[in-house]
C-alpha cells in the first residue's frame, strides 16, 4: 500500500495565487501571518500526516474500534497519535487566542485539515467534530460554559461530539423525542441518539456532547428544540472531570468503511437523567446546531477531496509499477503508458485539483466574511459562503465516489482485493454523500434557500465573476480554448438559473425534481472556473520565469483536460434539468 505524501506544491500554489493568502491576512490585520509561515505549517502537518497518521489508516480499517466493559476502545495506536497531535497544538490552529488557540485563518486550517483526512480520515473525524463544538460554544455559549469547556476543547484535552439523530428522527429533526427536564442549575437529559461519530473513546479525560433535546413546555416541531452540553464526566468545583455522568455508548455500528471511527448509539439518562447545561436560549437549538453543521458540511466536502487525493496517489504508483504487455525489444510495459489508463488517471488528477481549488476558495470566504470591516461587504461574503457550502458538500463528495471508483478500475482485479488497500478508500468515501446532510438535502438547499429565496441574485453575482475570468483568459492566446469553454459553460449556468426561477413558480415539484442536477451543474462549473483561474495564474508565472516550470505546465494541461472532459457535464446536466419533473412524478407509488 502506498503511503500518503502531502501535495504541497498544489496547496501552496492555491494559497498564493488563487486565494491571495497574503492579501487575506493583511485585510484580517494578521500582520505576522503570510504564505511563508503557511508553508512551514503545511510542511510540519505533512510530516505528522505521512509519518504518524497514514500508517495507522489500514490499522483502523482492519482493527477498528470496539465496545468493551468500560466503554469504547479506540484502534491501537490512535491514542498515542492523538497525544502527539494535541501536544503540537494542531487542534487549536484556527481557534481564538483567548481560549488557547492560534487564530490562524480558516483557509489555512482547511489546507491542514486536508492532510489529516487524506492521511487517516477515521482518525481525523475526532478533531473535526471537536472543532464544530468549539464553533457552537464560541458563538452561542454563556461566559460560564466557555470558561468551563472551551480551553480544554481548543487544546484537544477534551473532545466534542454532535448528537442530533435519533432512531425516529434522521434528517427530520422535528421528530426529536429526547427530553430535558429542569433540575436546579442544570437539566436532566433522557433519550437515545444514533450515528454519533466518536461518541466515546479513552484518548482524553472527557468527551463533551452537544445534544438536541426538548423542554417540557417546548412547542412542536423544530422551533421547540434546545441545545445542551452533556459531559461524559461531570466537573468538580475546580472544573476537572469527576463523577461519570448518566450517558454511555450502548452499541457500535458495523459499517462499510471508516472502521477506525467509532459510530456510537448513545443512551442518555438510563439511571434518572444525564446532567446537561443549556447552550444559549431555550428553543434555539437548531440554529445553534447549524453553526456546527455548516462547518461540518464544508469539512465533509473537504473529505471528498482528501480521500480522492489518497486514492489518486496510490493509483498513480500502481500504474507506474504494474507491468502488462511486452515491447518488440522484450521489455515490459507499465500500464501508465496505456491511453485508457492515462484517461482515468487524468480524470482523477483533474477532479482532485478542481476539488482542492474550489474547497480553498470556499474556505477563504469564511475568513472574508469574518474579517470584513464594512457590514455590506461582510453580508456579501456571508451570502457567497452560504451559496458555496451545499456545492462544496454535495459536489466534492459525489465526485469522490467517481474518483475512488476509478482508483479501483485502474488496479483491475487487484483493486477488488482488500490487500492492495485501494478498496478502503472507495469504502471510506461512500459515507460522505450521506452524513451531515445527503446530497439530496444539499441540492434542495442550493435550489431553494440559496437560489429561489433570493430570486437567484447571489447565483447571478457568482456567474458574473466567472464571466470576468473567461474574458481575461481570452486575452491569453494559448488559453483561448479555455476561455471559450468557460464562457459557454457560464452561459449554460445562467440558463439553468433562469429555468429554475421560471418553472418553480408554476410547478411545485420542479425544484425538487432538478435539484440534484442543478447542484452538480454548478459543481462542475465552479471546478471549471477555479481550474481556468489556475491555468491563467500558472501561465503568468511561466512568462515571468518564476515557479516550478514542470508543475506549472502540468497545471495548464490538467486544466485543459478538465475543460475538455469534465466541464461539458455542465451542459448535459442542463439537458436533464430541462426535462423537468414530468417523468419523475409520472408513476404512482404502486408502480415502483
């Protein structure tokens, strides 16, 4: 099995040339942070990823977490790796300095997170959920709760979880039945939660659960949900873990992939009630939880990139080493010389680079939204961030299914054999289109709240920006083909937007029927946009005699491949959209 190597050249190119990391830091008044520091951070993260986390990936897959008498026992080696992870301060990279964080830009944190999830996605899910808990508490927790919990979460001494789903309440959170009964200065929480990632383990002194539950007088539906902190161990007067709370993992799910990540069924209140503490106001739990979910959705999209990169690296090495066929001189032929194998490898490479570019651009929007001094500019950046999030989550994870599929295909029969390791990436990737909101949910969000609700205004602004890039490419002779391809795709994007706005007024099923194809259309368009920008920047550097010429030439060729082989999917998606809901809604239920 090929071990993971961080693709630092592409990450550094995107931060410098596409994101304008230095300019972002200046606008955020982070004078001491720049691309040079970012390179150092990425280099150190790459070492931990490749040397410590990556070798444990297959261990987690073959010897996953287990439920024992005293709780969940994590995969052997994970605890030692986690201690190294937190000792080096990785958990608090982007957190506020007030609580022990390093206050680095979100986009740099995203570039680092890519490393963790490529190296060992099952392991990386643990700090990912903790980061979401930090976000929720930072924005909505009382000063007392922040004092008690935030510093320990930021340092990684404690980990966090997100407890939403119940046996009868999946995506429909209005059906939540968990209860919270007032009891003095706290609440007694009862109920069962399922699919709780890293719900229990022995790597830290405490696990801090963020739990959705209902108060006795709660109104029905999502407006009656409140958010609570429920620690695994109650805190004593000094703020240290003491007595075990009434919360436990009662079983682990047996899953297709990410075996090293314990997916728990959590039971609260089997012995009278778990002590919990209200976060923010009563009945505001769902919007508070979305603080965690929006962060998690962008990171799950990033996981799609990460697992694709891991599969691509392994597949390239296999294609170089695998000999098949003989030349006239008697020498064997590596399969990487076969045109169809090259087609698959180029598709993997172009897809992965497009995913990375768009993921970084979307991550930078969080920084722009947080640091804009002008309220109107902040609102614009927030609207763009809201528009990007379902595309990042939906498109990147769907494309990861295809990339990891191609990884197996290039391996041939050996890809179907677990010992080669490439099948693990395919299995691990499968959950990504499901958890933190399925692709269908992301698509409905994009078509509904992010497009129809604002009459397509935010989407029109993005399309205008894409057209500017296409026009700039037209001024560069060698990139005119890219300009034409991007302009044509942008025009199709405008047509899809217009179709949705027009047809949704008269057909209540239109948006739901075309939402998936609408999301994928704009995913491939965003990929083409960022790849075209990358080609333009690469060409400019080559003309100035700067940068790594081999890397930059490869970037241009990869962008050309994307525009020839993947960008046309924008047009095929629109052809499907134009069919509307007629055939989708034609059969009655019994005809299926």
